[in-house]
């Protein structure tokens, strides 16, 4: 995968983040999803996933939560 452009991504904080600063942001771009560390803000490296990979990840964690 080529490096996706997250400059226009909509970032939001994980609902599982706690108040101690241990938080992650998830950003959705047209061709990818990214995860970054909120403590580092805009300077955080971004772990990028294809939309297919991200969808599989979400499906898996949702099914595990119900088990």
C-alpha cells in the first residue's frame, strides 16, 4: 500500500480511551484507516490499514466482545 494521505482525515478519539492520557485516535481517509497516539498529537506516527483490513479488524473485535 502506498502511504495514504491523512491530511484531510476525520480523527476521533477511541470510546475505550481513559482519562489518564492513554488514548488513541482513529482517522478515516478515502482509501485507508489510521490509528495514532493522542499524547503525541499531530506529530504521532500513524499506523495505516487498508479499508478492508480495518473492516476485518472491527468485525473481529465486535464478534469477540459478544462471545
